[in-house]
């Protein structure tokens, strides 16, 4: 199935999924949500690192 998606689409879907789940489940840690996204969207370790960095940066901006 992933062969049919444009490059990077799985990561974009994971970001949308995580953004929704962060709001719905504020009790879950970022790393737990990343683990779930990696499994659900078949992401690489590099993609997982990107998600962690992306949300750490986003959280820093909202804390300022």
C-alpha cells in the first residue's frame, strides 16, 4: 500500500494523526504517541526522530 502513496505522505498522515491524538489524550507521553504512529503508519526510525523533534519544537513555541 505504501508504494502507492507519494513520498512523505505516510509522515504527513502521522503528523495529522498525532496532532489529533495529542489533544484527545493529553495524558499520553509524546514518546508513546510516536511509538503508536510508527506502528500504525509503518514509519522508519528516521521518521520517528523527525516526529519527536517536530513536536519538541512545537511545544517550545507554545510555551514561550
